[in-house]
């Protein structure tokens, strides 16, 4: 019996074991479906940081100017993901800098080409699921400048009724931006199976409150099957550290606010950061990645592996080798 088939049998057994949490609470439909059909997933970090060499952009107009339109190769990403045994690809649609990799109607700080559409189509072509990452943080929206910053993050606006997709949401200016961007991502590109909210907060969130219950209401309306990653309201919660050598402990479930949440580890293939830096040393992460898979699957949780394509738009040969080791697990 091949190693890939053994891995499938072990995973099937784990699905049975974690269908009910330690507290006797049944996992949600989204959590069970995620384990069965979306795990493991490949997360792709691509954007202005790919070209500036920064790990966290500053939300400056010049970052938009260095971004190379149409350089990304999403078909290669999805093909590598599928060939490596990943069941889903999660695209970083907007990182902390605020730059959107799709032509959103919500801000000028966005791409002209539609990488979200291209990536969703590539996932469909290679028969894997598609998910979206949208950072709650948004440095472009902090303050105003001569380049047209909208300044809606932490501007002190009061919650007011806002109509989005036919429903009324009681939110402030920035939470309206979040809802409008979520509505575009969840309504324009077909099925979405994970919505990933990062936990990074700029300067103590600049007094900005995230109205996450309203975000969840919209997600459940537009993509009810999607599992949501968020440490406060999500179906999935953070586990461990970003480094592949860390291990998962204590089983797959963490109870948050009385509800069972499925642990998801998010680790990076590159040594230096989430985005690919041209100064990165080529490194073989195969053994560390295999160790991470073993740790997560032994505990029964979920794993997201992040990779940053280079400026040529492709996942490097070294990273492809490491990712393909997953299919041998």
C-alpha cells in the first residue's frame, strides 16, 4: 500500500475522532467539511511586498506603482497545489498594506487586473477548492494624503445603518469597507471555502473596532459553506507558531466563548517571511514541512502552508520540491 493511501486512511480516521469535541459539542458543518475536503490548504502571498522586499507594506501609493500587473502565474500555483496533495488554495487578496489584488470598487489602492478571478479559475481547472484571505488591518486606510488615501480606518465614525447586498448592517465607515470588500470577494468569484482573517493589528488598531459579528453575518449569507479563520468568532483558530518545526499539542479542538473551534496551523515555506524576498537563500524545507504535517495529522487538526511566489510570478523550484513532499506523506 502506497504512503499516499496510508495518509488518506489516517486522515479518515481522524475525521471520526474529532467530529465531537472534548466537551461533547458537535463540530459545525463548516468545520467537518473543512477537515474532509479543504485540509491541507496552500496559502499564496503575492502583492506589492513581492516587489518591495518588505514583509509588511506601509500602505503608500508608490507600492501600487511597483506592483507588476499580470506577472502572477496562478495556474502554476494551483497546479503545484493539486499535484502536491493540497485540497484548497487560499489567496491573499489584501494584506495589511491595504492593496487589493482585484479591481475593487471600494478604493483606488488596487490592481487593474483581477488576480482573484484568475486564481479562482485556476483552482477550478485543477479541481481544488478556493479560499480568500482578507486582512482586517489596512495601513492605506489610516490617515489621508495627497495620493487619495481614504482615511476610514480609526476615523472615529459612529456605527450607522448601511445597506449591503439587500441587508442592513449597523457599522462604522471602516467596517463598511470590510463588508463591501467581502461582498465582492464572496459574490463575484464562485464558491469560496475559507475566509481567513489575520490577527495583525497596526499601532494598537488605531482605536478601530472590528465588528466581526456583522462580517460573519454577511459570510454566512453569501457563502454559508465557508469555514472562517478568526481567533474570536471563527470556525478555525490559530495554533502554534509560524515555524514548521513547531508541533501541535492538546488535540484539534480549542474552546472559545463556549464553542468548539478547530485548530489551524499556518506555517511558511520560506525562512525569512510570508512573502518571497529576492534575498532569500534557497533552502530545502522538505523535512521540516513533513514534520509539520506529521504533527498536525497526529493531533487531527488543520494545516495551511504559505508560499510566496517570486517576482517572476512562479513558486520557486526549491519550494515546489518541499510542497510536493506533502503528497508523499
